[in-house]
C-alpha cells in the first residue's frame, strides 16, 4: 500500500483498519492539503470555474482514495 500524501510504502501491522498515511507528518500535511483544496474548490464553484473545479476534484480524490486501491 502507498501513503496518500507522499506515495511511499505504508506498512501494516496486520490488524485493524488499513493505514492511509506512512507517518504522522504525512497525515498532518495530507489533511491540511485536503482542507486547502476543498476551500479552493468551493471558491472555484462559486466563481463558476468548471474546469478548475474538476481539476481540484481530481486532486482531492487522489488524496481521499484508500491507499490499497491506488497501488496498482
């Protein structure tokens, strides 16, 4: 599996929910980045910038995808 922020390998302990982040640092940065992208998306939608909004949705989706699904 890969970290949702930096794409480095994420090691599982074997039990529990699959990890999305490789470290606390990536988790904090990733969550901060998601908040920022969501604010930008809201502003783009208000301004009627459909192409920019779609681009932002794709970037948000890449961070929100569970790490096991993006490791192909």
